[in-house]
């Protein structure tokens, strides 16, 4: 074993960084044995230097992250600050100054992964980011390496624990969205400002990263169609139950049937209770991958939290250290297919539509005509009437999203349709 240690700069020492530092210290001997050299924490960059950080030598702490990555003797930079800047500039500076990088930064990778990969390649460094997608769950490496010889056609995942917790609470207790969100906040599953989670931004960043790796192309967060869970009602969940389904916020990345384009989207959807993703409860994550040769694979586990996320960071640290000692680099960006990302209107799926209508003869025929005119074929219709008003629940066969939008627009113009109570896609069948 080499005795000279590999030097690690830790940028950020919050929820994830503090756990990375702890495991690096407590598992130091095992890490050294697995890598073939000891790893030394050479510096820790933070924003608030006076904060007490258990297990961290105060002499290592600095607020000057740029100076730390420019030191020249740093082998690996672990970036767990988050956000776009200064993280992007620090990662690029690390490459320029001889270091490889491990990052957990989904926002940055989904926004500008291509230029970070280009910088890594230019300077002959590694860029690893297993922790950026679904915390502890191995996904990036299985897609980049284990499935590199296969053809992935679909990635369907629950990649946000906060929203899964909220939807699961609504499903099991009958609670409304606000009530379930309050419980998630009280238990620490939702942040004080839950926007990134409940509006689907966090899941969209992960979908962009997964789609890019799975289909060997480039997908940015802006290419991902995004709808959050704030409009999901207790009635939607009850309706899903009646259909033998549950509601999940899904990240769905698909290769088109003709192989000429891809789509990436995040939205709530009904999935059958028999689908493996339906049994993913509370704040757990799971990702279902369909590949030509492998068939169906499912990855399941804790998608966030300091310790699970640190596990993924440490796995990357070991890989990058091994590469460094072998004077090699791991896989870089594989985006050779350059497949275009199609708009949401071209996505083909099934829909569950709930309408409030007048309870009088001919309404069903009128509604059915609108669907037919828009080329959306109906699978089932359920009608329930009360005091001159009725609700109509229509489940369609597969149709393009644009045709569904046209249908809904036309339905709203019918005198007999009082309102469109809910529209939800049906997936996983
Ligand atoms: N938390 C999770 O469960 C989780 C899961 C997967 C991925 N991630 C990703 O991991 C990254 C870190 O998340 P986190 O939850 O650990 O965040 P966090 O708890 O907010 O920690 C951020 C850390 O960065 C430091 N920092 C902020 N601005 C800085 C600057 N300009 N220079 C130097 N240090 C700076 C902060 O310093 P102070 O301590 O002084 O404030 C803090 O130590 C993010 O990219 C996030 O998306 C997190």
C-alpha cells in the first residue's frame, strides 16, 4: 500500500458534507485498504467558520474555497455545497489545478453537466456524481457502467422522497395535500420552503441526469416537462383507488418507439397497485429501468439524508482514488447519440379525466363525441348522478398529450360540462 495519502478537499460541511467527513474518519482504515492508499481530509470549506463542527479539526476549516482548490496538492475535491455558483467555478478550478471531482449537485449537473464533463475531459480528470440522483441508491454507475452494453428504453422512477411521503400519507390516511405537507414538515421530510420538492424541480433535475446517461445524449433540466403535486386532491387519490391504482410523482424518461428522440417528464400519475413502484412507501425512492437485454430492473432505497447520500459520495471517492492511483480516469460523458428531446405534446400515454357534468340525457354522447373528434379513444366511463349534477370519470386508451389537451379545451366549452375536476395520466401498465 502507498503510504503517501491522497488529499481530499471537502467543499461544504452541511447535511451531506458532515457525514462524508465523519465516515472518512471512522472508516479511514477500511477506505485505505480498499483504495490502496490512505485518504486525508486536507481542508473543509464552509460559509460560517465559527459554527461548531463535531469531529472536524478547526484548523482545516476555511471560508476561502477557491484558495483551497487552488492549493496544488489536492487530489480529489468533494463538492457538497449545492446550487450553481460558486459550485461550478470551484469544480472547474479543481480540474485546472489537478484534482478530480466528486459532486452531489443535481441542480448543477442538470443545468450544465455538459460543460463540466468537457472541462474534466480537457484536463484528464474524473467527474463522479452518484449522490446527485436518489441519494444512496446506485443508479449513475449501473447506467454508466453495468448497462453500458445494453440499450435502455425507459426509466420510471420515484426520485423525490418528500413528495412520495406526502402522497403516501394522502393515500393511507385520506388526508388532503396541505395536511400531509404539514406532517411531512413536522417530521423533517419537507423543508421550510418545500417548492423545489413539491413543484417537481428536484425530480426534474434528476430526470435530466438519468435521461442523459440512459440514452447517451444530453438532456437539461429545461428540457424536462414538469408538474408538481400541489394540485393533487384527496378525490384524485380516492379515484385512483377505485381504479386499483395509487398516485405517485414519477420521473419518466423514454426513448421513442422509432429510436429517433427521447422524452423526459415529471408529473403525478396513477400507477396500478400491482406495479412494483406502487409499494414504495413513505420517503423511499425507487427507479425502474427497462432495457432490451436486461429486461426490467428495479433499484430501491433511501433517496436522501446525510448518511445515505454520504454513502454514495464515499463510493465515488473510492472509485476516483483508485483511478488516480492507476493513473487512469473512469467513464466520461457518453452523449454520442445526440437524440433530440421531444415536447410533452408528443408523449403518448393514458389519461384519467374526471368531469362535473349536468345530469341529463345526451351528455355522455356529447362528451364521447369530443373525445372522438380529437382522436382520443375511450377505454372506460363511469357516471354517478345526484340532484341534477353528475360526475363522469373517463379513462382513455393511449393518446398523444397534445390530443388530450385539445380534448380538455373542447370539453370546457360544452354547456353541459360544469368543470374538469381532474386530469391525471395513467402509467406503468
Ligand atoms: N441533503 C440531502 O439529503 C441531499 C441528498 C442528495 C443530494 N444532496 C446534494 O448535496 C449538496 C449539499 O446538500 P446539503 O443538504 O448538505 O446542503 P447544506 O446542509 O445546506 O450544506 C451546504 C454546505 O455548503 C456550505 N457553503 C454554502 N455556501 C458556501 C460557499 N460559498 N463556500 C463554501 N461553503 C459554502 C455551507 O456552509 P455552512 O455550514 O457554513 O452554512 C454548508 O456547510 C447539494 O448539492 C444537494 O442537492 C443533498
